[in-house]
C-alpha cells in the first residue's frame, strides 16, 4: 500500500473544496435565473452529508424555451458548451430560440451542470418536488431531492458508484432516524 504525504491529502482536500465551492456558485447563478428546479445527483448527496465528491451539478427542471433563455442569460459569461457533442457546441447558440430539448449536458468555466427533465426511477419535476426539502445555499433558497428519492434514483442507475452512494445515503438516513427529529 502506498503511503501519501500530508501535503498530498491536503492538496486533494483543497481541490475537492474548490470544486464544491465552484458548483455552489454555479447553483446560485442558476437559482438567480428564476428557473424552477430541484438539486439531484451527487451534489444532492453531498448536501445530505455524503463524503463522495462529485464532479458536476445535476438538477431536474422543465426545459421550456423560456427557461432555456433564462439559463442562457445566467450562464452566458461562463462559456457554456454542450459537453456531449464532439464539436462542444455553444449553449448560447444551440438549441435555437423556441426549440425544446429533453436534457442539457453542459460544461462551464465553473464546472459541469446537467439539467434533466426526469430522473430514472422517479419521474419528472412535479414528482420530485413532492418529496423535496428546502435548503439555503449562498443566501438562495433551493429545493433538494429528498434522501429517500435520492436513494431510489441512485439504485435505479444500476452503476457501481451509484450503488455505493445509495449505501452511504441509507447509512446517513439511519443515523438521522436514530438521532430523532432534533438530530436530523
């Protein structure tokens, strides 16, 4: 087993902290846009207490043409690009005004943001909002997918990393339950 220096662990922690801060700023920017959404995915896990670091922000929203324009305005100075296209097309130009899309997978100067209209194993925004919690990040009130729904979504993904995340989230939920209403 390789032993790492304290400097290495400090550097890793620093990089993870910077990544989470950038994602928080990205989330605040989207919250300021007026788009209605729920935080889902790995960042939601972190907000519930997961120790697993995520590389992006995932949200569930209805992607109407009006909301797409609000997102464009909010992200325009962050160089938003479609990360699932070989040409890395600009989100500021694609989709064309008035066009609808199901999902957006973007890379910005502050990090990755995936905007999904539905979550595997759960459904669309209305369904997810029903079990969502309200949280405050950077002075903005946002909706966070409930821990039970997040566990279901992670299990539905069928990937090893999501199974690990679901296991950790179940442990967090059990610890909260044992602590009672005051400790959660």
